[in-house]
């Protein structure tokens, strides 16, 4: 049986996490939408702007910039505190950013497994 319709491209989830730096409780409802090619382009441009073509920018910060760009362009609904923090740039608690990212990555993994899951071959002769 092959897949006839794609799973939803959106996922809504609730976050409730204490900041690792500030101990502030961050909570709210987010809606993530899988990026189209155009959104992927915007993510790449935002990442490049954040990196500012700095050759000595450490890999950890480059990775964080990529995550922030992804979240900025794929979270189509989010709490005011997220928007007011410039989509995470003004936060002190990186664990909040990573928790949101982990949640969307879990959704992506689940989405891919639904679409690309290989069917198990039907064994005609299971007595062998």
C-alpha cells in the first residue's frame, strides 16, 4: 500500500520549560509549518545575515544562528514573548531555543517516517 496523501505539514505544541540561565518559566503554544523551498531560501538568507560572513565565527554560534533562522521562518504562530524576543535573539536561555528546535525536529522525524517508511515485503513462504 502506497501513501496517497501527505501527512499534515503543520504541528502545534505547547512549551513549558525553565530557563537554564534565568530560571524564568517560558511557556506557550507554538505552531510549526514545514518549510517550502521559498522558506528554506529565507532561512539561508537569515542565517547568512546573522553570521555576517565572519570567517572566525565559532561553529556553536553558526549552529545557533541556523536554528534561530529556522525557528523565525517556520513558527507561524507563537507566544508574544517569543516574538518580542526577536524570535529568540534577545533571550538568555539557550535551552529554551533548543527545546523548541528539538520539538520541531521530532515532528520532522515523524513526518519523514510516515512518508518514507518502507513496507515490509510480504513473505510468500514463511516456512523457509
